[in-house]
């Protein structure tokens, strides 16, 4: 599932802002409601005091003009009033006061506020009780004033709309700034995408442009990947080139011998050339097999790596060469492989490496070769050594024999044995080393234990 990084950043930044804005808006509505309550309640109280004053001064007959103006438009809403004497006799104002919505609490103060209904409309009511004398009546008079709740709600709505208008303008402005900032901030990534899109199999050079700190790790990984891919492609190109070069002569020899068989004048000559053809074909097959082994080793161990008894692999490999060693009148010895030697490795590739080392010893030991010793020792790593008492190799020729197809002197071998073993060792995190010996030749394959 794909998603836009711009939209994700935009949402991450604005979502908290929207939540905060909604919270602020609700708080402002609550504050506006409380403000309206205080403001209009105070207006009702002032109006009630003015009415009570006028009733007392005029003996209930008239209301002053100033008070009538206050009743007509107190903070934008008309106020009605009702006054009755201590004995419940109506004095002045509107004949019927509002009906309380709920029971009015017992009045312990001179005045009390409550909600009521008047002619089916919700109103806010103030009841004021004061002691005075009007004509023959003396005692507590009750003044009731009320105002339509719609006036207050209109005031609250106006305040809320102004608040939400300001918040909406701020959110819109912030959104535009954030959107611009996100697009500008992502520009280095867009430039990086452009730099990556220009890369191809013909150009795997590292990305050199300046990038933000947050993407530097990504660019380093990409550059490392480009380097690995480039090395892999170069290695494959080198392998194809080497393989085609090395197989050209054997294949040409096989073809020449095949043509020689066709042109043989006698059956005996054809049989002799057929034997040479079989030998040449075997050498070409061995070379091709070694090339494939080298390529598999170079490609890595992969999923074949598992916990394996190295000693068992060594014993089985040495057993495979006992017959060949006997035919060459060479003693093949094995040391140190009696106890289990556990390691994480690709058993097949390690066996191929050991086969090549033993085969090299038997093939290049020369006429003085009498014994080949395979030994397994363990300290921090496993050390697998193949040593012979043959003619040896001059130290100056070590770089040559370690190179692919390199040989100290021409022979029947492919020149890939040490290269295969070295590649297998490195792929397992180990190394191949040539050991200094007084006589013969000794090479060791070091492999990490990997497991206890």
C-alpha cells in the first residue's frame, strides 16, 4: 500500500493543531456562556433594583423613564417585571410571572436566579425580596424580572463564531505554511531521487551530492550497495572472460582430437586418439567444474550455512582421496579429526575447498612426494591444514599460485584450487594462508567456529 510522505507529514503536524484548536474553541464557547450568564444576570439585578426603587418612590404607581428604557433594551433584550405586595396582591408590571422549570431553592439571600418558562419560551428569572412600605402595605415586597434566554444564546453564538473564525484563519494560514515547508523540506529527497534515477548498470558511481543528516545513512547504504553491485558485475565479467579464455584451448584440443579420429587411417590409431580425446574431455570437464565451483563460492554460502560437524566433513573428504593416493604411492594421513568440531558453514563448499587443497598436493607435489597430511586443530577458530613433503613452491611464486588460473609451472591442473579454497574461506569469515615450512608445501584454511 503506497502513501504520500507529504500528506503524512502534513497530517502529523496539523492533526495535533486541529485537536488543540477544537479544545480551545470548546473552552471559548464555555467561557462565552459563563460571560453571558454573568453579564445578563447582572443586568437583571440592576433592572430589578431600579424597579424596586421606582415602586417604593412612586408607591407602586409609575416607573421612571430611565427604568422603562432599561426594561426595553437591557444589553439588547427586553426585560419584563412583576411586583406583588406582602399579602400576594399584584402591585405593578406584567400580571403573570414565569413558571420555574424546577423547584426554586429556598431563598436565603435578598435575590435568587432560576430558569423558567414564560408563554412557552425559556427565560432567565431574578426574584428580589426587599422590605418597604407602600400605602397601607408594609413588609417584604417581591420583584420578579425575567429575560428571554434566546438573547443570551445569541450573544454566546456571536462570541463563538468570532472565536472559530479566528481559529479557522489561523489553521488555514498554518496549513499553507506547513504545506510549503513540507514541500521545501522534501526537496533534498526529490533531488536524491533524481540522482538515483540517473544511475544505471553502466553508471554505478557513488552519489556525491550534499544531503541532509537524516538521509546521510540512506545515501551511505545506497553507495555501499552500488559498490557491491559494481564489484559483483565486474567479478562476473571477469569470470566470463576467464572462463571463455581458459576453456578455449581445451575445447579446441577436444575438437582437434575428434577430427583426428575421423581422419585416422587405422583402427588402432583411432583408438589411441580416442583415449587422448577422453583425457582431454575429462580435463575440460574438470576445468568447467572448477570454474562453477569458484563462482558458487564467490556468490556466497547463503541458506546452506548451518551447524555442521567439520571433523565429519574432513573425514569423509580424506576417505574419498585414499584410493588416488594409494595409486600414486602416497601416504594420506589424517590428524585431529576424531572429536566433533562444530561450526556454522556450508558443508558442501568447505568440502570442495578441502578437495582442491588435497588434489593440489597430490598433483603438484612432484616426484619426491611421499606423504600428504590433513590436520584439524581448534583454538579460537578451526584451522584445517593440508601439508605435503613434495617439491614445494618458491615464496616468490606465492602471489602467482593464489591468483585465478595461476601456476608456479605448467601442469595438468586448472590453477583454480587455491582460489576456490581462498574464496570459500573468505565467504565464511575466515582466511587462507600459506604456512612457512622447511620442505614441501603447507596451506591452512581458517574457519570461525560460529557456534560453541
